[in-house]
């Protein structure tokens, strides 16, 4: 029993100490001239879907929930956001070259159709991000129309 109490004691000490390890949660300013929804003058319906299901991980407009301020959860969330922005950042859309834009649109269509995005873990914490079949179709059609136009 003494060993168990010692383990619990030191675990609590470690958990308390790791709260002091800083995590950068600042978002870069968004330039509307290069922001995806502004560049394409996106309809309110599609804009709403993107904001609810994509923008927390794939833009510079991340809204961090309260639990994102507790280590080690904060580390995991920051890692997911960083990876998401690395693959596609809607806030930086206008800064990408044509080939990259085309690839990102194609990957977005694929990810939405095969239900890998939004991720299951994100949907569990953000029910608004759980896209219906109709919403998935709307988004994929929107991205596919941009691809067909060649004006991305």
C-alpha cells in the first residue's frame, strides 16, 4: 500500500509540474486576401461547414477548447493542429502554388468521401463537425467544382 501511495504522490507532482511547460496557442493574423473562403467568395452554407468541421485544425483561426490548456492533452492538441496546418491551411490558401492547391483540393475530396476527415477524435469533442452525408456531398461537390474550373 505504501508503494501505491508513493506512486500516486509522485504522479500528482509530475502532473502538476508539467502544467508549467508552455504551449504556443497563438494564431497568426488572417489576411482575407489569401483566406480560402474570401478568395472563392464561399457561400454561407459551405463557409459554415468549413468553419465547424475544418478550420480548427486547418486554418489560423483555431479556437482552443478549455481542455486544451491542460498538459499533456494540450501537447496532443497542439500537435494535431500543427499537422493539420502543415497539410492544408485555409488561411494561407492564396500563398500556395497551383499544383499544391490542386493536390490539396483532391486530398480534401478524398478525405471527406472516405470519412477520414474530420477525424473521429475531433468529432467526439465537437458534434457540429459530424458531417451528414448531404453535407459531405455539398463540400465534395464544392471542391470538385473548383477543381473542374481550374481556377484554384
